[in-house]
């Protein structure tokens, strides 16, 4: 089979909320038959791997309702309309942790669940961190504890399933690889 592309025949909007939209697309398959695809549309997000001068990772601990538990994650947030990902990363770093950074380096972008969603996450590494005196505050429905952990402590949090999301696991594995390359 040469082409794997599916042609959209019809799109039916199902839900439109503050963060996501849901639609059902009727598609023509490469073999000519038709099928449906349930799709979650998301504006995209950023995640930040903030590293202090002494090598600690700044993380946030927050309750996640879909999992009904508290998770430890790297700071992250949704792209606002028209916002560049680097700007969003700096804004979210300040809002969630109170830190600003001297350097922000794009690491990679990845899709979170390409089987049903178009959400893309842009991962950045932030260094040269300083606490900002009048830092922007969290959204009114957002509550976090800020943690600073070593790489070894982060690995333990993964083993304990307190770090349990892909963006944070990816960030931790990136640091592990960097450490391995130094040896």
C-alpha cells in the first residue's frame, strides 16, 4: 500500500470547552472504505525542565483530577492563542515556580497521544534561575507545591509512580542521558 493517508469526508463537532474541542471525523481509508475517528483538538503546550545552579530540578506537585491523585511534574502550561512557545515557557515557569531564567533552550517537541489527540508539547531546558520578587501568580483554580529535587530523587519519584506523566519522564530521561554521556 503506497499511501497511508486518510481523507476527511465530514467533521462533526461534539464539544468545545476552555481547553479542548472534540470532533468526530468520517474518513476515507487508503483501501477506499470509510471509518470514523474521534479527535481531541488541543492548542498545544509547553513543559520546562528548570535546573538550578546546584543541579537540582525545580518541579511542581499538584492534584490531577483525571487520575484522582497528586503527581510531581515539571512545570507546564497551555499555549495561549498567538503565543510563541518560548514565551509561554517563560510565563509558565514564573507563574508555577516563581523563577525566571537567564537561558531557555528548546529541547524537543512531541505529540502526547497521536492516536486520538493533536496536542503537541514543546519541552525547554531553563537555566540561570533566580527567584522573582513580584512573580506572576498561578491561575485562580491552580494549586501547586514547588519542589527542588536531585536527579536521583526524581528517579525515585518515578519508581514510586509520583512522577507518572510522559513529559516529566521524558525530561528525567534526558537528564539521565546527559549524565551518562559525561562519563
